[in-house]
């Protein structure tokens, strides 16, 4: 396994030694912008939330997995807050049956607000109102859970002809600069679709989509930005092209919709985003960005527990006493 690193004097960079050097003018948009919307501001984000959450049964039998509480906030709120902190103005949440609790959470709760106000609980009242006033949110139904690519495709009419972000709720990322903001900054430099990546060592790499990439030198960040040469969905460990796994944050150009409409379902009947991105790569460049921050897999029980413990320890109102409690355990 390896992280592709540039050879000295190699200019743009290289992948494996046998890879031919890229053409100097490869993947460069014209001044007019070959790719639709590449010079537009990222204003919108898609949040797929139609999954069944089977890894958390029975807790998710009657409750959306996105509403599971991480300390005292549902998982989805952490991701929406990241988007808002990154400058996103409009959120499109892709829902399915049994997901009404998500809409209720971000809606105004007049009864609750009235009760809190009458009891003088202004701090809680402010928190509740902040949730409903956070950002403009639209909802669209994915009638069947037919894959991430399909979930993005059903939001096409709400996105239009502009680049947009995609945030997956299974990935909670704790960072000084919000991960989505880092991705947007990379998009503004390269004007291409951007995939978030992180290093995953060992056999666990087989749980992810993996990129084959060539480092790109830009503002001394050649150790974080890669030009994507290929993508493989959940490769065998020995066949993985690198140890750079694709994580649930994307900036996508609107051409992805054309590609996804022509992407055939996989053996499980789902339209995979990774397969769509491979087709998009035939039309235009894609870059990957190795973000700064710690990522928690909130779609996994152990990852969810780790996030709960670490987020609680960081809380001013909980951290000290909770830390004392953990130290008292006979582990």
C-alpha cells in the first residue's frame, strides 16, 4: 500500500513509477469554463437521508438513524451545522418513508417554544429557535433506496446548473476549519469536482471507495491535493491503488447529473456514485483533497460510541465530570 508522492523535479507529480507523466495542458478548463458552473459559488448542499439504517437496528426500526443523538444533538444536526459554517445557504435533504422526524426537528415548534418561554428557560428557547432558523432547507423524496448516486440524482431539479456539495451523515468530522469549507476552498482553486479523502491503513481500506491519484502542487499543499486518475469501489486490500479512501464529503459539478442518468445499476440494483464519478472522469478532471480533522464513522456502532465519548469529553458542562467517571471504571 502507498500514498502516491511526487518525485523530485517531477513537476505536477506522478503516481506509480510506471505511470506515464501527465500532459502539461491536461484537464485545464478554458477561460470560458468548459465545465458548467465551475466559476460559481457553492451555495447548495445535498444531504442523503433515505437509508434504512439497518446497522443500528432495532434502534432505527421506528426512528431515522440520522436522528440518533450524539451526546444531546442528532447526528444530522452536526453535519448541517458544518455546512452552514462553510457558507452553504440552501440544504436539500433527500428523505424516504419514516423520516418525518427530520423535518419536524428543523421546523418551528410553536408549542415547545411557548412552554419554554412561559417557564423562563431562555437558554433552551434560544437553542430551539436557532435550529429552525439555521438555514433554508428543502426536502425531496427518494421513493426507493437505490444507492447514493440515485439519491443525488433525485435532487437534480433543486440544484440546477451549479456546483454543489454533498454531505453524508455517517461521517462526523471534527476540525478547526469545517471540512466542507476546506473542500470549497479546494474547488475555488481547481474548478473541478472535489472528493474528500483520508488515509486508511491495512485491510480496512476495502470498506471504502479508493482513489488512484497524482499529487498536485498548489500553494505548498501538494501533500493534500491529488488529481484523480481512477476510482475503485471497495477494492480488495491487495488490489487497492492507494491508501486514500473517499470520505462522505463531495463538491460536484452539475455534469454529474448527466452521468448518473446514464449509469447502470450495480448487481444490487443501486446506482453508485463511485461508478458515476468514473464516467465523469472521462469528461473532465476530478481532484481529491485530504482534509484536516478527525473523522468518526457514525454509521458504525463502535465509531458512534467513540464519537459520543470524545464529543462529551470536549464539552465544558460535561467533560470534567465525565472524564472523572471514565477514570473510575475498572477497565
